[in-house]
């Protein structure tokens, strides 16, 4: 494994432990290298976090593509694609990004760009679902807006932490509501 990849992986592990408060000293100590060696690869902590962001979303996009190609029913594939997190990122507490916008605005903006892009796989599944009659008619851009606004809230306002809700629980709840709505499946609206 290349030094740059080792630094990125170690930064992700430190983020899991300390959130954004990890230091380059922490990183160097964990890798048993000098800070100077880290700065040869990354000019700043912000540049390192940009690379971590790029790496994470590259893995997410790759996973989304492979999940979309699985031989399962379309609803299952769509749900899995929308909550896709690679195994090494599932255990990460994404709620620790609540200060990202304030501390590292360029990283925050990059993350928002990634959330706004990479929807082709999802939109393709939406189209297939409509064609097959599995999904009703809806505006995919509206779902994208709801989803992205929810993720921004999950990652920034601290409500998940305050209410002891994990990021994964929140994401699964969001997808359940998007895919299944709020109405009880055993409740007939015609009875009202």
C-alpha cells in the first residue's frame, strides 16, 4: 500500500475516534512516521480531508454501481443503492462532521458537490421502476432534493447526536419513508 493511501486510511480511523479534532501529530504518531512525511503527501489537514472525501465518495459511487447490477428486485436494489456505504465506512460516525462547514469550508463544499452528483445510477433505477410499474410517477429531482437536504441536516445540526440516533438509523429511516411513505400498510384510507 502506498504511503498516501496509508495516511488516508489512518486519517479515517482517527476521524472515527476523535472526529475532526484529530491532529497531524496524532496521525504521524499512529503511523509511526514524522509529520514532515505526511506534509510531503498533503500540504495541510484540509488537503488531506479533501482526499479522504474524494476517496470515500469514489468507494460509494463504485458500490452504488455494483449494487444496481445485483439480481434482486428493483425496490431492494434501489433502497440499497440509496443507502450505500462501503463496509469500511459503515462504522464511521458521520455525525462527527457537524463542524465541517465551519472548520473546513472547502471540504464541506466538496462533500456537497458529491452529494449533488453521482445520481445517474439512482435515476436509472427510478426510470426502470416507473417503466416496470414498481414505482408510481414522481419527479426524481424532488426526491434528490429531499434526500440531500436530509443528509445535510444529518451531518450538520447535531440533532441525531442529541437524540441518540445513529447516522445509519437516520439514513435507513429516510429511505424507508421515501420508498414506503408514512401511511400504515394495513390502513385503508377509504374507511375514513
